[in-house]
C-alpha cells in the first residue's frame, strides 16, 4: 500500500491537471512574493505539469538513493517510516498543486498561508518518524558525529524528532500572522531549531567521547 501511494498521488495530480487545464486561461500565476501577491506567471501547460513532474522525479530519487547508500542494509530497519516520509512529501506537493489550480480557477486561496501550514504539517509528520530512523546518508540529521556513532544518531533523532514536531506546529500556527511575518517566523523557527539540534548532537558526541576516555 505505502509503496504505491506516492505514485497514486502523482497520478491524481496529473489527472486533475488534465481535467482542469481546458478551463484555464493561456497563462496562470506560478509564483507569489513575500506579501502573498502574484509576481510570476507561466504558460498553462507548464503551470499544470510542473508539480506532477516534480513529484514523479522525487519518487524516483527517493527510490534510487537507498540503493546507492553505503549503509543500505539499515533501511530494512526503518523502511516503512522512509516510505511514509515519501508519502508525506508527495502529499504536501499535491496539496500545493491543488491550491495553485484553485487560484487559477479564480478561487481565492492565500498561497503564503497555505504553504506555511503545509510546511508546518510536513515538519511535524517527518519529526514524528525521526526517532525510528537508523543511520543512513539520505534521511535524518546526517553529520559526521551521527554517522560515526549509533549512540549519537539515536539520541540526536530522539530529541530532534520532538523539536521538529514542535517546530512544525508553531510553523502552522504562524499562518495566523500577516504573510511577511509568517515567512519571517518560519525562517526563524527553522534556523533556531536546526541550530539547536546540531548543538545538542555535538554535546552528545562529546559526552560519548568523554565516557570512552577519548577526550580531556
């Protein structure tokens, strides 16, 4: 079921694009500025196809990368979670695509607020799966310290997952602010949470080295 869900979501996005395209003008809005105002347009054929094509490419990338990873054997331990993360990302892209098409059909959808909420939800969902990931070079907090030590990886992802979930919720709530403020809040949240996670990871690595008598 999980294996085919991303492809099913991509197929759904493509079908909706084909059905909606005849009802659209020759060009549609493809980009919004930080105030939520349209500032970029694209031919309809491009506007309705870019997200489904992007989804398909990402699915291919997510499928191939584990096969190239030197730690490929670890994927057996968290493959369902890896698939769910893939589903979450493709579902977010589908929701974004639907919002863009709704705008093109003259239904007012605030793309900044929509993007902020969807990004927040994605962070929260991925954060929920972080503690279940095992060492790999594709998904998770991949640093020299976490890849060198299973202990550091485990503790970093246990705490980092909770931080990501909290960050995601705060991101989604920031959609209540004006667009420019919402974007600033999201950037600040990502910067602070990411920095905090890497600082924590470094402390765990130093603690492990000290316990092994490898540091002063």
